[in-house]
C-alpha cells in the first residue's frame, strides 16, 4: 500500500470522528486508494457487490458484474483537496466489519444529493460539463449530466492526486486487453494448475444450476492468485458468481455498500453477509466472494458452507 501525503496533519483529519471509527479513520489515513476511485459509482449509489484486490482487480474486468469501488477510495482520493469532505464521508460509515484480508463498510447514502468535490490543481482544465465549461468542482447534478474531456469524450474516472483521467473509450480498451489476458476453462476437472492455491467448488447448488466456466489470468503480476467461477441455470439464464483469491496484502479487498451488512459464520469462521445475496469470507488462506442475486439468503449460505 502507498502512503498518502496530506495537506493537513493526519491528526486533524481523525480528530472529531466518533470513537468507534477512530481506528478505521486512522487506517484509511495511511492508505492511498485513489488510483481506483470511481466517483460516478459512488454518486449513483452503485456501491453494491464490491470486492476488489489492490492491484489486479482494476486491470481485469472479469469482475465486471460488480461495481468496483469503495467508499474508502473516495475518502482517500479526496483528502488532498478537501480534508473536511473526507471526514464527512467517514462519519457516514455506520458499520465496519474486518475479516483479515477483507473489510466491509456500510455507509449512509441518504444525503448523497448534496455531494460536492473540489478539484485539485492537477485536474483543473481537464474536466468539463456537457456544455464545454471547465469545472472547478464536482456535484451530484454535474455527475448526473455527465463529465467530459476538452474534446468531448465521456469521463468515467479521475484521480485527484496525479490528475489522470480515464475516458469511457479508454475503459473499453482496458476491458478488451483484460479479455485477451483471460484464460477460460469449462472442464470442472481442470480447475487446478493455474493458481498458487487450490480452487474449490461448492458441493451444493440450487436446482437447475451447474458449473459453466472458470476464468484465470494468463499472465501478469500476482496472476496466479485469482480465480473466477460462474454457475448458471440453463433454463433461466441466471448466474451465481464466485471469486476466490489467495489471502495476502496484494489481493486485499474492501467492500462499501449502503445495503445492510452483518457478521455471520460459514463453517465456523467469520463471514460478512451483504444484503440477502452476497457473502465474503476467509478460510484456509483463501478469500471468497459469492453473489447469488437470483437465489434466497438460505441458499447463498448453504452454497458457501458446502465449500470445504
């Protein structure tokens, strides 16, 4: 993890935050998540089903079924320009659960329409509204109407710290490159041999669901630390999605959501249930994430518990 440089003292940021979030604020103040900050996702309340690894998960859009962002990313990327705004976001975190190499945060999104982000000097002259006017700040209304480059390209991501901008076109190009770096396996008997850990499949699936495919990285740093599995109901076309990754600092993931999060047990270990359909847990040096939007809570838990 990289150390973020504050314009204000670290203590000034943490001071005034509720006691139960002092430790969380302190941890966030040491981390620079800004390279993956996606304000559009935050502002449009798509902070659901988020599970990211620090390095590779942005590069590989095989996790494209989820909105890859976290409230902590928003906090860190904004600190350089507006420390008070970052503190306000931290205060909106109403619950936090840590599992080791995974942290889940539930935040209050009831006042998102009042969101304002002051742009750093590095971004001045790079972001424009739909009418071609240069922006010095970002508000919820501006985001709803679209943010553009000087040449009129749609902007999907920006970095307060280094001033970099990602356009919709560039994002699609990155996804195409990620697709080229993806190895797809359809034989369930050939899942191992591509990762540094044993890939495990559930022994229980709801009626109609079967293993469809697994995806791995062909190459790249830490490429052997990730596996993505899909289980599909051929009649309905609905899917259950699962990610497995080797538990280490390089693959650490964070979840931020306005859905309810709760601590449950999966085979005796702590797990986080988000809403009714998503579970994250860590066992035997593997971090698991499973999403089953088309099945009920009991089945989601039963599938997770069948992985041993």
